[in-house]
């Protein structure tokens, strides 16, 4: 309809009024319908933006789909056994996007007269079922407070959707059959798919509402077991951590070889990946049942979509959303198909674990409800009983206690019923799979009388020696959950794959730079005690600042070939990445942090802009051409910078001045140390000789620092924060793969007699060489 209904109607009334044979009462009666047409014109104006609102719904759906696709890609790339939720998780942001994508089921007023309109609305409910099944494992990543908040928010969203769709079924907004009959009575043809009847649409919508309610209950019941499983897994992780510490040699750096580090990373990878509740909860009955529900909803929606995949029906969109309904319908259908992969894969993987250990019958057929399902409710019940009552009458206390006990007993019974029901639901594909397996077994027996593939699935093989060795580190909620072999195999393959992939990213330029030295003498030579201090407060040394300072001097030498300078820059750039890791992990005190910050700021300036504290390195001064001139310019300039702030407490300076003074002080001490080391022969030193000297010293300092890489890997294997453990051990495995050749090459050098605490600090190295090799 256009916006000119009312003017045309007024013209028609005026024309009728000109005829004398038309009763005045009839004209007045017709004139009263002008208000209706006016309101209809307004409604058409107000509905004009609805197609773009539909595109907003499609965009929100697309964001959800991309997040689920990212989880799928992450699972396939990491060869994850049970596809953890990393991107599509329940939080404030994702719930807001989901609410946007679910606007169609929430819409109480707009009728859905077309075939595409109806399918799009009920398709949104199928898409919601898919998203809920995908997000269920993400509950394990939340703290207790976040879990409660997100479950409440999800419950409000789902219950509101259920109520709204129920109202639409009752009022006929969803099917709009009464409008169809009325229009047909006026003589118009209402083209509608025979399968899209009111009864059919109502039945499909009711099924989806049941699925949504089931999935919401599964989320709530899973939350209870997640709270308890985290406590159990955390205690077992700490026990495994203590065992791993006793098994590994951590006292001396030479004890941490690449092979031992691989063993350590594997152990902690098993504990971190297996300790992640997403791994074990993927085998829970609730998540298995959610996969079945998701698969059924996907099958139903595919059937519904098949009913409108015909040209006459595919173009039938008559709601205010117009053409955008087709876009929403297609995008959300794609989301249903893609989103079914992860829940289905989790269910299949969990089934594979249980079939491989013959645990399918003990965990499903017997319908055993493990104690961790209800332990949290029992704990709350016990805590509630022991909570002191306020001062009141004895009868009130008895009544209150009985009510509490009744509520908790009901919740415990309901939880057990849900678990048993979920295990029954999980049986739906099991019988089919069993039939397939037996058919395959019979076929193979008839062909070659040997069915090795089926035996693997039906019988329980003996765990290999490697699995038995690692079995203490496979964290399980209960000791009778026997899927150690597959868990260890899957996780070990994952960590080995990551290490091998990281080995392709080795720091080749750094390794070439390290070849230029054979020892660690540069740790002593870069700073002489004969150089008088400039700052009133002694500044500690860090690994990165002298490396950056000497690289600055090397770059400023104008007679050096560009390819040599670029080679040095590339090696130092790669080395500083690992130096930063050592400093962040082992040198994290406040006194060292400010020096490390100064080194980072200085390196950005040197590497990117070829400057030192604002001075262009290729234009230091007109007279700075020889080696002596360059060293003297750096020494004098840095001394003047330090003297400008001398007498002021360094802690009172702002960050910029503090970093500049620290960098200038380092430059002064290093240049003066070089001048003192050559004494009277400094005038005879060429730029090539100075560049070679600086390169060797840089290489030796980097080598000394990188001897701490094994300790960094060992520490990264274990993180105190639960949420960071998996990412931390992942970083440790990646670091091991990248630096394995560096670790092996440094093991061949003669280490100083320093303990594991002292070897992390450059000042202890320097003091050791000065005291033992004066």
C-alpha cells in the first residue's frame, strides 16, 4: 500500500456526495472509515524502516555464526578432541547479540502472512536451540558470580521468548489463518504452502519451545555440576603439580634439557587441557543430550526449509520486514547447519570415549547418577542446616528447617531425574551406532574373518606404556572414569603438533648472531667498575638495556656495510623477544621493571627511526667521523643528559625523564668502559674492529640471558590462576619449539656456578666473572 490512500478516499466521497440519489447517511457512514485509512497510512510510514531492522537481525545472526565458525576452525586446527568454546561464549556482549538475532520470535504484533515469514520466525527458534547447545560448554570458563549472572540473563531471554511465542500461537500472529480466511472470503487468492497450515506451524513452534525449555534446564543443571567439578579438578591439579615438581630437575639450568622440557610440557599440557572443565564436561550427560536436541532441531528445520524451496513460495514474504525476511531465513538456516557440527562432534567424541572403554553401558544403560552431579546441592543443604537461626520460636525454626530440607531434596531429586533423562536421550543415536558397528563386524567377518576396526571400538584395549606413565596426570572427576588412553593420546598428539609447528618459526637470525661467540665474557666486559657513577642512586642492570645500547653504537658506525648492520639488527630484534620473556618471568621486581621499560622505549626509537634519544644516528655531529669521535660524542652527550637531572631523586621524575636518564646513564658507562679497555690504543681502533667487538659482546650477553629460557618454559607450564593455565602451557610449548636449537647450542657452553635464582640476573653474572676472573 502507498501513502495516498486517504486523499483518494476523500475524492471518492466528494464524488459520491455530488450525486443526489445516494443517501446522506451512507456517505456519512463511509466517511467514518477515513480515520481507519489515516491510521493505515501512518502504519505504512512507521513500517518503512522494518526491512533495515530485518537486516540488523541478519547482521546479529551473522556475528553469532562467525563466532561459532571460529570455534570450529580453532578446534580443527588444534586437533581438539571435544571442541572447546573459545569465541562463542555466554557473556554480556554475546547475550546482547543473541537478543538482537532473536527479535522475530519476540515480535508480538507483526503478522507473518507469507511462507518465508513463517519459516523465518520458527527458524529463529531453531537457531536459538543451536546457539544454546554450542554455548553450554562455555559455562565452565566462568567464575561462580559470572555463572549465576549469565544463567539468570539467559533464563530471562529464553523464558521471555517462550512466553512471547506462546502468545503468538494463541493469538494467531504466527499462523495468521483467520486473516487468510477473511481475505479468501473477499474473493482474493491466498497462495500458501499446504504444509504451512496453522496446525503445522503451531506444532513446529511448540516443539522448538520444548527444546528451548529443555536446553535451559540443561544449562541450569550443568551449572551445579560445574561448580563442584572445578573444586575437584583444582585439588587434583595441585596434587599433580607437586608430583611433577618432584619428577623434574629444576635446581640447575643444565638439568633442563630439551627432552626433559618436552616431557614437562606434555605433563602440564595433559593437566591443563584435561583439567579444563570443558574437556570433561563434554562427556557429561547434559552436554551429550544437548547435542542430540540440537541435531533433532536441525533435522526438523531442514524439513521445514525443504517445504518452501520452491519458486512460488520462496518469494512469498508479506510482513512488514519484506525482502529482509528471506535474508534472515537463509542466514539463520546456514547458522543452524554450521552450529550443529560442534555439539554433534562433542557427542560423537564422548560416545567414542565411552565405547572405547566399554563404559557406555556402565554410564548410560545403568543410568548411574555420579555423586558430583548432586554434591553441590548436598553441600548447600548441609550448610543451610548448620546456619544459625534468628531468635524466634521453636516451631518457626522447625518449619523453616523442614521447608529448606524439602526444597533441597526436591532439587536433588530433580537433578537426578534430569541426569537420568539426559542419559536416556543420549541413547537415541547409540542403538543406531551399535547396529552399524555390528553390521560392519559381520560384513568384515564374512569377507576376511577379521574385524580389527570393530574390535578397537567394542573391546577395551590395554593402555600403552606411555598412557600408564602419564595416567597420574590425567585429572578425572571420579577414578572409575576410564578414558585415560584416548585422553593422553589426543592431548599428547596436540602438544607434539604444536611443538613441531613452532619449530618452523625458529629465530634463525638470532642463531646466526649467537654463533659469533663461544662464551659469556661480554657480561663482564660491557660495564667496568673503573667508570665513576653519574647518578646519585645506583641503577641496576637488566639484560635488554646494554644490548640495545651497544646496538645503537654499532648502528652509528658509518663505515660499516649495510648488510652487516641489517644482520645485526635482525638478530638483536629476534633476541630481544626472548629477552623480554626472561625479564617478565624472572626479573619482575619494581627496580628492574623501570629499566626494562626504558630499554623497550629506546629500542623502538633505534629500530624504527634509527634515533637515540632524539638524535639521528647517521647525523650525530659534523666532527663525529672516527671511532674516537663517535664514542666521545655519545659519552659527552649522555653525561650532559644525566647531569641535567642529577641531584633530583629519580623516583620524582616523570616516566619520560626517568627513562631518558637511565638510557643515557647506560650509554655513558658502556662508552667509557670501551674507551678504558683500549686505554691509549683507542685512536688506532677502526670502526670495523669496534663493530666486531660490539657484535661479540651483544652475542655473549644474549647467550647468557637465553640460558634462562628453560626456566621460563618450566615456569610457564604452571600458572597459579586457573583461567590462565591452558594459555600459559600453550605459550610454553610454543616457546620450546621455537628455541629448542638455541637451548641445545647453549648447553655446550661452560656455565658459571650460579644457582637458579642468581642465574636470572645479569648483575650476578657480572659479579661472578669479576670475582672469579679478575
